[in-house]
């Protein structure tokens, strides 16, 4: 499982020619690429908890980045646990659960690298990621981070691929593949990459892949959607926590281009690392009987509608890349079927012929989609962020803010993805969409009554 953080489907295989992602593109050409895959929660910790338990978020469950599976769903049989109890060797490398000390018993091996020096061994498990994802290599940035616990939102360092944390993760995964080749035990092996999460740190050569002059801000970077609820727009506090980002107001156009440039560079960096893993998989002759899943925990905003990072119900925060390569099925191609991240658990269970806890899982196996790539998939999926509940269908995205802000005049939104995938105009109050709104509202409150009202 190649588990990405903050990766939107901005890849060559998804039609974005500017992104240089040859290795992921190659994986997509050999497997099945899902063009309409959505997370269920556009927040790291909550999304990972939802996907790894196969359970949807509710108004009371899987709320934010601080989600702990063992606290919120202590009786759940998680995906890695399912593999472990069925005799698989389970190895956690990098960021799988948001917290390294969440569900530790799911793993036969839980790898914890140290970012700086031996003193890091004194850190509590919950502090590891702070030192790992802010993995600065330029001396001035390292000094700033150690002095202030923060640093710039990006870095271009003239270092080898193996130096940043994602490079260390990759080296560990490659070592694992060599060891696992010599055992008769099946395995569930993970590579949890930090990139392209902030800060956008990557070796200089990946920044150099892109001509800065060719990088553009999105068309809708300087306005919010027409008639959108104010509460739907993020003020991007995650980005503002970095030292070179203003605490209020928008970034300059020049800084915006640099941030987008940095995001692209980190994507290309991890693409190269994934290429190394896939090469090793082939070198060990494991590519013939190993299922490979590439997925992200949620999408990301690159200044669309004035927003950066995630934490919104907008499509840029919620749509994710999903590629599944199954050499035993020999199916390949693209599908526009509507799917969601809670579908991954039952899919892998079925592909590996493992009995799973049916009363627990909210997702549906995607094996039927493999057999018919023209399938439309699900009629709808649920996405939740805070008090915003989104019903995503093939044609529409309908959101209700269940407990709206005081004095809010607009508390819902509808975007017609047939004509407005960029979501520039909220048409929830347009007369032409009255019947659509009525139908989607009924579906949302009927199909997801438990999720909205709580358990």
C-alpha cells in the first residue's frame, strides 16, 4: 500500500500533462485507475481512521486530525489487523495511521525513524511526526525549526533522494521486500509518504524539473464561489502556521507560484521513490503476485477559491487518486465509477479471500468494477467535514451544514459537476435545481440518517 498524504489527482495519468509522475503513470497503465474516487473525511487523521476501519464518519466520530482509532472505535477490526489475524506479516512504514502510537498491535513491525539525533529517542510517540514531516535540510531552516518549532512552507535542498524522511521510508520498504522474498509468509507492507504534505520539501533536482514561468495560479484563485456559504470557505490555518506565510490575508502572487511549484516538486520526488519501490518489487519477482494500491487520504487546495490545504467540502479537498494493480486479475484501464475510500477495505478482503466483519464495514467491494470498467459505481458517496455533510453523486455535489453558524443566510450548497466541476457557482437556490435539491436532500437524510444524527 503506497499511502500518500494530501495528494490530489494531479498526475500525468489523470490528464495533467504538466505534472511529471512517470512511475505512478506507469502503475496506472498496468492496473485500474479510478477517476472518481473520493475520501470520506478531508482531514488526515479522520480519513485514515475511516479508510482503515472501513467505517464512515459520523457527527460524533472521526472528526479531525487528532482522531485515534483505538479510542473512537476500540472494537473495530482494522484492515491491517484483518491481514495479521489471517497470517500475513504486517509492517507499518511511515505515516499510515496519523498517530504512530495508534493501534500499535495491528502491526508485526512498526518502524519509527529518528529525524535528527539520538535525543529524539526521548520524544513521546505522539511527537514523532512533528520532527519527521518538518524535515528541513538547509542549515538555516533547521536552525529556525529547532529554535521556534516552525519554519518555511517549502524547501529546495541540494541533497540525495535518501536524505528526507520519505527517502528513508523508501529505503526501509526496499529492505523489507528483500527480506519478505525469502519467507513463505504473505505480507501487508505499507509505505506511508509524508509528501506532498506541508512543508513542500524536496531535493533541488525535482524543483528543477519545472519551469517556474510555466506554473500558473488556478483560474478561480482570487474569488470564492458565487453565493457560497461563508462557513464553507477555509482560512487555511495549517498553511499559516509556517513562518513565511502571512497570518492574515492572501499570499502574494509570487509566493503562490512558489508554493504550487513546491507542491509539484514533492509529487515528482515521491513519484521517483515509488519507482524505486516498484523496481525492487519486480527485481524480487514479487510483482507477479502482489497487489499494489496507491491512494491518498484526501485532496488539496492550491489556492482554488482563495484556499490552501484541505479541510473543506469542496471537490479539490475531497477527490483523490486511487490506483489498484492486481496481477492475478490482469485487468487494466481507467474507470469513471464513483467510489469512496471506505471501499478499499472490502475490496482487498475480497481480492485476498479474507472473511471480513460485514456488520462493521460501510464500504462496498470494487471487484465488480474491475470486471466492468464501464460501471457507474455507487449512486452516491458521503463526505463529512465538521458540520458539513456532502452527498456526492455522478453529476452533483450537495452539502448541508447541519448546525450552521448563527445568522447564516445560506446553509447549503449545490454544484453541478456536469457544467461546473470547478464549483464556481452555488446553485442551491436556483429555481431550475429545485427538484434536484429536494431529491438530494431526501437521499442525504435517508441514506445517512445514522451518520448525521449520531450513533
